[in-house]
C-alpha cells in the first residue's frame, strides 16, 4: 500500500484481469472520409477486419476481459453494438477464454472523452483500475510492464507516449528525468518542442481518478468550457494540481487518422512491424504473403492463387494479404497491398501499395496505386479504355467507376457513379451535382 500526498490511497495490486478497458468513440473522423461517411471509424476495414479489433486483441491476449465502449452518437453506437454485442463473437473469433465481456454507453450525451469516462464509470459503478485506449489506433504494448511502471512510480495516471518525427501534429510531452509529466505543448514546431514524445491516447488510471473526475472543480470546468476532454482538459487539470502523472514509451504506435497514415500503417504491418493476426501460414518462404482460406471453397481459391504465382501467371511483390474467396485473373500484379475478402480482380490488373476492401470488383487492365477502394466498389476497365486510380485517392463504398477514367488524388463519396473517360484530379466528389460537372473533354482540376 502507498499513500499520495493528496490523501488518496491505493491498497490493491493491479493486474490485467482486473482492468476495465474503456474505449471512447466520438467524432466524425472527417480526415478519413469517405471511408467514414456512414461507418464508425473503429469499424472501418483494415487488413481484412475492423480496425478496433487490433487493439482489442492485443489487450485480450494479455488478460483483459472487460471492455466498455463509450460511444457518442447513433452511428458509433449502432456500428459497435451490432458488430460486437456483448463480446461473444469476438471471443470466439480470437479464441479468447474465458470470454471477453463488452458493455456499451447508454443513451447519455457526453461532452468529450473524459466526460464519457465519467458517465460510464458512474453508470456501471466501476471502482477498478481503468485502461483508456482509442479504438482507431494501432499499438504494441506490454501491459504487465506498463502496470509495473505505474505502480513503481505511484502514479495516478500513466500516459503512453510515442516518438514522432513531426511534432506539429501532436500534443508533445515535457517530462523530468523520471518521466513525470510537467505539461503538454500542443502541436509545437520542432524548434519549440520540449521533446519528440507525443500523447498516444492510452491512459492507465488508478481508481482515485474517478473521484477526481466527479469533483466540483471538474464540474465547473465542464460548465465553463462545455467540454471535458482527456487531452485538452482533464490531463492538464491533474498535472496542474500536482497529481503524479507519468509517461511510458510505447514500442510501436500508429495513428490511422488520414488516408496517408492508413496506407503507411498498412505497409508497416504487412512488413512485420505488428502482429498481423492471421491463422494461415505464409504462402511464400521468407515473404510476408498470406492468402486466407478457411472453408473448402476458399481453400481452393487460395490454392489457385498459389498455383498461378508458381506458374508465373500472377506476380506478388513485397508483402501482401489476400482475403478469403478472392479471385485474381491471369497476368495481374499485387505489390505491398491488401486485397480483402470476396474481391474479383480481372486480368492484367495492377495493384500497388493500396488497400482494396471487401467485395470490390476490379476490371481488366486497370491500375490502382497508393489508394484505398471501399467496399463493393466496381471499377470498369478494358484494354482499349483502361482505368487508373492513383495518388492517395479514396473511393467510397459502392462507388461505380466506368471504363477509361483517370482518378488522381481524389475522394469520391459512397454510391456515386463516375461516367466513362473522365479525368479527375485533386477533387472531392460528394453528390450527383459534382458528377454533372465532370467532362470527358476537360480534366476536373
């Protein structure tokens, strides 16, 4: 047992099984649109599964069994509740025993991530330690080591930190020699950054934090600011009050906040920076190339892809993850890319450094590079009129792109149809009125 200077006591030993993992899910994820047009960001497809499953599996494999989703808004709630319910299906999928239990935020509006924590801790009467993680990040963490460091430092809160090259996009920590946090500087230029350690949005909270978040001072902050966010409000409050708040450096962390970061993280994970979590063996010796297949029918597809590669009728370069029941035509090339389940790729198709989500259909002689294609996308293409998609283009779900199009650095909202022969450069197409402006004679720039 140890006692804080603030009259708070800690008379328990932390372990992963007693932790409650709280995952706040709010906001519209505008930078990832159109992928998040009608899908909660944690539920977008990433390497053939929902993004949130990477963080949940990482923690469940280390003993965490209790998750609370702090969903704000209808889409976030409905997507996560419908997909994960009480956690039975997730536990079965990842063979987690005893099974994971998931609770969801009731219909109570919150004023930010820390307020969502407050509401859920009160509603479910949680008095255990809480691990807060974001459902839209990827990370590698040694939970036992985090807990040990938290207890050694006698911390009220331990904040996971990650080294970043560009400090301008993050809250950067100023720390003392013992990793105690003095303050965070928001988005500083490199010459004014106190370090290159950024807030990764992962917090280990001692039970005393609940008492503090329910205090009169915090209530006043909420009234004055009409907001209670961990990063902007609650962490500065704890630090300013002198509570022991410490940093902990992560092994690996990825922000999936933009298409560029999505593709960069995909590339790194494919090349082994994090556990890709597929049960199948790699199909090529010493190469990170996987083709998924569980049923008799999907295993046949897997064997067909492998046979084509051996016969040099299919080129697979770099690293690749190809999903179940996916068909790839002759003379196609897949390089450093992810092709999701149930996709149909024609002949002479070239996919490089891209993600093609499930049930997409890509026509003959088409090329896709450095881009993301959503679910049920159809790309028409022929030898005479090939279609090209490149330069971090993002194609929304169920978009139909007709033959002969050139889509360059462009975002297209779901369910739209792009006419044949259009060249579209650096635009955002949101509705049919935008489509009417397209011309086959003149690029849309």
